[in-house]
């Protein structure tokens, strides 16, 4: 069976058909010559990350072994309440009601992987290379980053470009994200801008190229699962971090430990995890997931299901204006009144207002809206509502950003299912 078809199956199905192939392609594990256990370090870190701790007796594992925790689809160790969308690679989103915190806890931050997490993630030996068209190529340890540059902590919003894909009709291929591929955690690190300035950005640079240590799903060491970048003008803004901490602690293994980029306001695919290299290029980067239709949308509106030539796709840059209702939960019984609250964000812009409706959009009123805690953070909002009589109601929310762009009721379809920023609706029962 072709690898593309393999990737659609669960861990259990994949291992049942060809356990030795599955070991190599899913975990990167290679058996010892005696076919007991696995060669030292090969694949162990990936499995350990998935079960959340080391595996002392790994030498006793048979070929094709799937840990019981994973057999129960508990591949989200250290995460709380996430919905698993794919286990190869691991992708999981957070239900909206679990995103109610102003700052997203690490346990509730979504996971978006493209390949196999690296095995050796020791922060003491990790290095980051800065090269390409720079005056002073550098190789920096995490200790060097801490010592040579200002360390800052910022709340920054990350959102997958495919968030909301599950609501397109006809369906678009890919993980069927609903609302929860977004988060705003506190990240600690150094500004990418400061590091690039020290390296010396040459005048011909137009784009960055980001590289990570994760492996391709095929197991081919010469292939990269993803390598994206941003225009140099974006890279030199003040709120893109090379991060080594998340909410005051080391990064979670599935969120890029020990080093990653955090690029707020643009598709989270630009925020390379397990970061090992940043190259400055004199052309738009052409790494994996930068060409063809990856993270691109048609340059013009298209009809649902319409075929679009590859050359008519353009790279997604800033994410669109969006809001999310995080309380009450969809289907909740609220009594005759409740506080409604949530978050709103809009790429590189701020939010000017959030409005809510409880009468199916006939009337709207402003919610109380907080300023962002820093540039790149989502904005928290809230409103008290009362219902005139018992029954079923929907709470609708829409945001308007600093450029006057309002979140729509519906958006144009696109073949890849990107940038769905339709209004969030929550159904409640008043009693």
C-alpha cells in the first residue's frame, strides 16, 4: 500500500499490516540484529515523547510493539482534553470551552505535526545555525541565545492555517480541524530580529528559510517534512521569537522542544518546531510545504469544488480576523442569563470591537474588549446576557479589526480548506 494511503490509517491499523515497516516509518525504529529491542536511541525519543516519559526496558520490546497507552489512543501525554485528529503524525485540537483561559496552558495548546519528532532533544547540546546571505554565519547553543541576546516573554497567538477546515463543503483534504487549532501561550526566548541583526542581513535577502530536526514520515533521512519561511520584512518585526520556554517551563515535546520559532499572526506552519537552522535567501523560499498549493489559496474567488491551476495560488501571509466563544460551551444549560466570553485576533492587526447576538443576528451589541497584553496576543472579551424566556438560543460573535475588516457569516470556499474565519456560534438552553 502506498505511503499516502498508509497515512490515513490509525496506528493500530498501520502496525497490524506490516509491523516492521510500521516501526521504521512511524517511530523511525530499527531492530537490533537479534530482533529484540531497537538500536540505541533509534526511535526511542519519539515513543518516549508520546507516552510522556523514558522507557527503561525498551530492550525487551518486540518488533511492531505499540505501547498500551498508545493502543488506547493516549498519545497526548501532558495534554488535557484535546481531540486527536491524526496519530501519524500526531495532530490534535482543543475544544473551544477548554480555551477559556486568557493565556492558554501548555496542557491545552493544540498540536500540529508534519513529521516524526526528533530523538535527541537535549537542550544542553542543541544548536541553531544562522547562515545564507549573512555577514557573520553563526552557530548558537541555547545558552548562547540566553547570554548574547535580550530574553523576553510575550503572549503570542498561533493558529493553524487549516483551522476550520472541517466546515468546508465540499470537504477539503487534510486534518478536519474545527475551532481548536489556535492558542495564545506565553513564550520566552529571544527576538529573531536581534539574532539576524547580529548575523548581518545582506542587502539581497528577501526571505527566510526555517529548518527543523523532525523526520519525514517516509523515514527517508534526505527528505524534510516541512521547511517554510517568511519575507525578511516580517522576520525583522519585534514579536517573532526564537523560543525555549512555554508558560515559564521547557517547551512540551509535541510543541517543539527544546527550540522553536513563534510567528504570531501568520500560519503556525511558519513557526518551525525543533528549530535547527535559519537560512537567509535571495528568493522566496522553496522548501517543502512552500510550493504548489501548500499553505496557499486561490488569488481570486472560486466556486465550491472548482479546479484551480497551481499557478493561480498565492502564499498565505497574515491570518484573517476571527473570534471564538469559549464560555458557555455549546449545548450548555445557562439558566435565564450568563456571562459570555472568548477571544479575538487578526493577523498583524489588533481588534477594535467584538459584537454578540442572541437573536440569530437580528440585533448586535458590543462586548467588553480588553487590549492585547502585547503585540501579537489575542484579545479577551466578555458580555453579560439575559434571555427573555426559556428556550433555545444561539450566541453569535463577530470581531472587527483595526483595518475595519469584520468577521463574516460565511466565506468563499477554497480547495485546501484554509483561512475559515466564519462567525462562531454556540447553542444554549435557557431554563
